[in-house]
C-alpha cells in the first residue's frame, strides 16, 4: 500500500496542527495555511494530461513535491478565494479520476463523492459570483438558512412543511428539521460558506406555532421567513 504511506506523509504536510517536519522540497515560500484550504495530490501518470497537470499544480498558490523511493508526488494547495478554487477545479478535472489522486480539506482526507458535491456547489458559486447564491440559486431553492443544499427550500421540502396542524394551531417539528439539517451538514460542512451556527440560529428564529391565518400567509409569501 505505497500510496497509503504517501497519504500519511502528505497529511503531515497539509495539517497546520502538526509540528513534524517531513522531508519534502518547497518550490514556493514557506507554507502559510489559509483559514480554509484544500489540497490535491497526485503521482506520475501515463495520461496525456500529466504534463499539463504538473504545470497547473506548480502554478497553485502553494506547491510541494515529495519523492519517495524515486516516486514523485505533487501537491497543490488552494484557498477558498474564487480564483483559487476555480484553479483547483481545473486541476481536479484533469487528475480527479486517477488512482494516485487524493484531496485533503483543512487537514482531513476527504471522500471523492463528498469532494464531488463540494466541487459542483461551491464551484458554481465561484463561477457565478453571486453572494446570495447560498440563499437560493433560483426561486426553487430559496431558503432562509444560507445553504440550499440542506434541501429545505421553496420547492424541495419547504421549511413550512415541518409544521403540523394541531387543533387551531400549526406547530413546528423543530426536532425533525434539525435532524434533516444535521444529515446534510455531515456532507456539506466542508464548504467554506457553510455556517452551522447561523443555520441553527435561523432554525431557532422560526415561530414555534402559528394560527391558520399566519400559516397561510407564511406559505404564500414564497420565501416564508425573511432573515
């Protein structure tokens, strides 16, 4: 499992918490880790895209090379700045499917499927450049939580659907809503825009109960709750 040992070595390089000093060459200035950073590493490949991938990696904000028993491993580190993340996406599109490739977010080795979801969502936000993107990429995904990937939005399990009709009142099932939030948070909490504290604050700001009249107005308002 030669790549497992390489992953463990790279984990030491990218984690700002480590005090170890592994052996590797640094092509740029000393590593300074942004508050949020993503690292993509890959080895030599017979792919026709290998040379291009190396060029892109060396042009990353931070680039490292490590050689183990004559085998080279390239590592590129990016911040969450839109220009950085789009540059990362260009590299990932070339090497993402290679067996030697792995991605680390904030010092944590991250599953390819989760990375794919991050790439699609945060990548779209970076390309579009809309600060309100997380509150709804369209009217269908409008939401008060600041993350339409929670799938609690206008046209996908809307937040008002968590109210139950009890007598003359509509009662919020806050527990059920939080369970749904937590389920998606396990996937999207690696996103630099994901703010769990703010999401729970918004959940707690929802009215615990409403009259029939209030609930009807709440649903018909489209956005429901303006935060």
